[in-house]
């Protein structure tokens, strides 16, 4: 059965983008889908050889300029990768996804030429990964006011405190730490981003345990115990950490929206197939029931609408015209509608939907992260409402 999402993408994309999407989709079908259940049941993170294969495909360097060894692509490519890999597994998709949108992007957009030359070639090749260290045990939605501190000394900076929920921490060479550097400064001018090697003295990482979502994705807690870094570790401007954070999150939220739509695309295909194959009540498929059809139609509408919107915002991101509100809105809408509809899709499929091998329960659980991650939807509404109050 052809994927419904492909029929929309065929209308929306030029040939080269469609070809790229097809390559990643086929890789996802052949290299990820058959192995996923085994990884889940064995409770293992995305294996090194799968990461190496994604690196071979060039996925870690998608939007990085060719002069730094990247593919010279754009944010649309990143989102297409999210749609293709996320269809089977958010955990797999977020591995290159976060490595790019939260790891390499801030260096690309805010780094000095020296930082770009030092890091981008290895990031593009998937030989190193950067973690984006924003969230802390005591700071989630209020990430603009970190409790991790960086104190300036004659030789550079000394960092203390803890970051958590750091995606890709297990595989990362460096963490971009958003730290308090100017406690008495005005709003948006209190923090600085610093590039810290994971093997620096005083950096202690451990994998967070007990996580039941994105189960093959690495999520770490990183403690900084008097970690010293030189002056040139600053990414962006001193006390300009908020700007780095906002620039990074706009792109990241589009990727999260893509993951939500990938779940919707999977659930739509799974449900329409099941609704035709499940025969009861005098040899009728359950797809003949109007209430079942309603769920399928609503998924189809939400998917088409979300794709048009998301791909338009990718163009705005590339043009530098995207607003924080629009990136937040598409993330809120896609994650909310996908979450509601995938729960209904499970109901349409009945008991079988709660089996891991059926696939829907994985998407149902993983969608939670799309509602809470990169700004929880509730908190993002504070942002979205601002222009509406401006009357
Ligand atoms: C699997 C996973 C991966 C992650 N990866 C990363 C990563 O790589 N890097 C990183 O820095 N962080 C990461 N995060 C953290 C994520 O960004 C935070 O979970 C998110 O910002 C919310 O913070 P919190 O969980 O501390 O919730 P809190 O800030 O404690 O908020 C809890 C709830 O309170 C409500 N709330 C909070 N503020 C408001 C408000 N202003 N208005 C209305 N309601 C509000 C919301 O319902 C919110 O969900 C990850 C999280 C998960 C689960």
C-alpha cells in the first residue's frame, strides 16, 4: 500500500527533494523498521552501526554548507528526514535530528569562523555530536533563567551546576551549555552559551534511567563541577545566550512538528489498512462504519494541512523571516492533533493496538515528547497569545 503522506509530498516538493525523501524513506524501511522491535525489547539505544549508516548517507551534515563537508541542504531536507525516519521511530529520527537542529545549527548560525572550521566538518560527518544543554533539574520552561553558572576568570570561564534531558548525550563530544553569566542583567541578557568538551575535567555524564518514551534515544544528565573552559568557548555573544537559544529552538520546533506528522502518517496508513482487513458483522470490514471513517478522514485532513504549513515555515526559516510565534504554533498544532488522533486510531484498531509489534503504541507514547519537548505546549501558548493581545 503506498503511503498516504507520499501522495501529498509528491504535490508539494520539487523532484530533487522528493528523491532525497525517497532515499531516506527506503533506508528507514529496510534498515530501521525490521530491527526496531528487537532494539526495543532488548532495551538498547540506537546501535552504533545504525548511526554509522545514517552518517554514510550524509544525514548528519544535511543543512551544513559543502565547504565544511556538509550536504549544503536546507531545513526542508531536515524536516523530510524527520518525516521519513520518524514514520518508524522518533528515537532514530531524533538522533541525527537533534544532532543537527540542536547541535550543529547553533554553531552554524552563531559560531565564529574558527568554531565553524573546528567543529562543523566532524559534525557533518557524524564523527562528533553536540548536545544542547538548556534544561536543568530546576529549570525547564523557564530556560531563559538558568541555574547553571559560568563565572569569568583571567583564563576563561568556570562552570558549575547540572543540565538534564540532554538528547544524544551518550554519543556527544561537546555540550553547548546555556549558563547564567550576568545575574543582574536585563531580561534576555543574563546568559551565555559556551561550548564544553564532554571529556573536560569536572564534566560527569550519566544516562537518565526509567524513560519510557523515545526509548532508543540517549537522554543524559550532565553535571559541571568547576569545569574550566577558555574565553573562546563562548558561542555567540557574551550575555547573548538567550538569542542563541531562541534561534536554535525555532528550527528545532519545526523538526518536532515533523515528528508529530510522521506519527500521524504512520497511524493513518496502519488504520486505513486495518479498517479494510478487519472483517466482522456479516463479512463487513470495520472501515464501513462511519465513526471509523471519521477518524481516518480527520487524520488525512490533519496530515495534509500540517505538511503544507510546515513546508511553508521551512521556507520562512531559510529566508530568516520566521517568527517565534509561527514556529511555536505549528509545533503546538501538529503535536496536539497527532496526539489526539493517534489515540483515536488506537481505539479504531482495538486491542491489537496495544501490542508493541503493531507499532501504534510506540507512536502514541513518543508523541508525548512532541507536546512537552522544545517548549511545552502550555508554556508556548504564552508566546503565541502575545500578538493576539496587541490590539
Ligand atoms: C525525551 C526528552 C528529550 C529532551 N531533550 C532535551 C534536550 O536535548 N535539551 C534540553 O535542553 N532539553 C531537553 N528536553 C527537556 C524539555 O525541553 C523540557 O521537558 C521542556 O522544556 C519542559 O520543561 P520541564 O519538563 O521542566 O517542565 P516544567 O517547566 O516544569 O513545566 C511543567 C508543566 O507546567 C506547565 N507550564 C510550565 N510553564 C508554563 C507556562 N508558562 N504557562 C502554562 N503552563 C506552563 C506545562 O504544562 C508544563 O508541561 C527533553 C525532554 C524530553 C522528555
